């Protein structure tokens, strides 16, 4: 029935909010500019990637909730009923805002996931950090 779809959408949105909240916390800890947590840049980038994954999951939950509700509205609109057409539910601006928010959240999470350095660059970072101290002694 309609109430099952609404309750499912509500549950998905609450899960999405919780995932987004924890994604914010994990991403802030994983930022290179913060002094919270590990000082190792590889560990920090892995924490940022974990925050990005949480954002992607949050966006997918939002997308599922909004699309489930839109599917129900479409089904109810085209179903044969005694309710006149002008009194039926239609797509509102909240659905489009939900789709936009879901896409931006998934995009932001994927950008955070791209912040993990490649394996070949990790060795170069350590080499660059240790090189100036030894080079100055011999010059």
C-alpha cells in the first residue's frame, strides 16, 4: 500500500542522513589540512576515501528513496480510480531537489574517492620528503 512505500522512503532517508553525517566526520578526519588522527598522508587519504564511500552510499540511499516515492506517485496517477485527475498527486519540486541532492552527493563522494594517491606516487612522496635533508648536508 501507499503507507509502506512512504515508510520505506522515510527509513531510507534517515539512513541516508546518518551515512552523510558520519561521512562528514570521517572526511574531515581524512583531510590533509586537519591535525586530527594520523599524520601519515597515505593513512589520511585512505580515511578520506572511506568518507567518500559513505557519501556515495548516502547519495544512493537518497536516490532510492526519492525514486521509490516518484514511482508510487506515477503509479497512483495512472491507476484507474474515482479521484478526479486534478486532485491526484503530481511530481513536486521536492522530488527534483532530492534527485539533485543525490547526484551531487554521489559526485562529491566519488571526488573524495579519487583523492587516494596511486601506488607509484606513494614512493615518490617519501623520496621527496627525505631528499632535501640529505642534499643540504652535501652541498
